C-alpha cells in the first residue's frame, strides 16, 4: 500500500513569506518595494503601468485590483504567475528554499 503524505502548504507559505523580497524580485523583476508591498506589473496580462498588482510582503496576500485576481500566499501567486496547480507551486517553492515539502 502506498502511503499518501500531506504537503506542508502552511510551512512552505510561511517560509516563502520570510523571504518574500528575494522571491518577488526574482518573479516580478520590474517591481519595487513600497512600504510592506511589492508593486509590479501583472505578468499574465498586458499591464502597462505599476500600481494595480500588489503583494503584501509580510503575509504573501496578493491581488490585481484591475482584474480581481487574488490569492492568499506566495504559493498561490506562483501558481497564478507560472500557470501551475497549488501542489506543483508548493513543490517548486519548497525546492527553491530548501524546505521539506511534506508534513
């Protein structure tokens, strides 16, 4: 019988939030820090100006106020930006940060 292991989404999201500036500068290189937010262009649409796409660097919550797209952490942001499912996004972030993927 194959043992199913649970992905440690919360632990991975918390680890990513602690390294948010480093991660966001890599994923959204045209952006910049503005207080506790990373402000960038949305890479999924023809966004011409900064301002509507923001990521809270403490919590990882993000949103595009022009489209209504939003998420609760950097895992969901990775899934959105790179067109991945949540599990694959968590796996890639865990690998990037050297965090164990499973509980």
